[in-house]
C-alpha cells in the first residue's frame, strides 16, 4: 500500500498521506499525492457518474496545463509533433475508468445520432479486430485508434492522459517505429533509444498513479488499467440494454464492472516502466501505476 487515510485533528476531515514512495523523484510523488487527494475527495463526497466524468476531465485538463508548462522550457523547434501526424495513434491505449467515462460522455453530448452510430461502428470493428492481440500485434498501421478521423483525434479535448504525455523529438523515428517491423520489434524489446520529452511523460505517470491509487486504496474501486477500445465497446453496448443500474454506477458501487475491458497496463513493458521513473519493486510485486 502506498497511501493511508488520516483525519485532520481540527476539522475531522479525512485526507490521504503517502506512506511509501511510488516514484524515485520527489516532484512525481507530490503530484501523485495531490491527484490522489483530489480523486478521493471528489468521489468520497458523491459517488455518481457525473462526478466521475468531472474527475476524468479535471485530470485531463490538469495534465495538459502541467505538460504545457514543461514543454515551454524546451528549445524552440524541438517539438516534432504537429497536426495530422498520427503515427502514435496505432497502438493499445490504456485508460482509467474516469477517463473512459469522460470520453464517452463527451461523445454522447456532442455527436448527432447518425455520427454517433458511425463512431460506435468504428469502435466495434476495432474491438473485433484487436481483441486478444498482443502489444506487439496491436502496435501496427493496421490498427488505428477508432477515434482517429482523417489523421486527427476526434476527441482531442478529452483525449486520454497517456496521449497527453507523448511529445516526440523526431517524427521520422515515430514513423519508422510504426511501419518498420524490425524497428517496431526493437522498440517493444526496449532496444531503441528514446526520442520523446521525458518530463511530460513522467508527469502523466504521476497523475495516473494518483488517480488509480486514490480511488483504489482510498475508496476500494477497481482501478486496473483498461483498453480504451474495449472500454468504449462496453459502454456503447450498454446503450442497447435496459439495466436499472448502469455500468458506471455499478463500478462506483464497488463491482468489477469493467473487468472485460482490462488490458491497458503498461507494466509489462520494461522500457515504459523505466521511463516512468517508478521506484524499483521487489520480485513478485506489481507496479501500482
């Protein structure tokens, strides 16, 4: 356990304290704790889908604000990412439940019914084509994110945290890593040198860890990472059902309501775990974030 619940002697209000470091760098641990307390405080007061959606969007907005402040320190012209460059949008995307709910709520609120049906069809096709594939198999030009439209993210304002942390220094390296099978395999083995800004990625790992730990260790909610495509498939499928309690509320009540969409864990990629700055774990332990 990384967190413990403590009570303020004056107000009696509960908050979380870090009892074991998650990352080697102090700034990441402080960011993790701040995020955990925000998540814990919001959902402890009201366990509703609306609050979970608000939490997801709040985490997304805070992540972008922080990563932009880090990118502002980079030398002019160093950032290779540009509009229409979508090489990184052809892989498995890990999300937490609040992120998935925020994306789904935005789609429902902003898309006309005909357009929403088209999105649902793309999600279903992507789900059928990728379910059960390994990380290596998913990282392929044949499997674009179902939310990618004309090489642009169609939900950019509510894109996942993991997407907000990726800022490349070399577009050609991104392109070759996607289209060259040998380089793609080398990347999966962790043999390729990095070509991304490290600090924004570490900020994302810290915020995601705080979100997951705050709701799991603080409130007992299932915060195992989800595959974005599979999570959206579940949420779209629920539209066809007439359940008295929706999937999101069942999750808030402590059920493993999104277990079928598990698969976004990055802890099986040694290079990404090292890049995150996470504290080294003893044999047999799992990375909490």
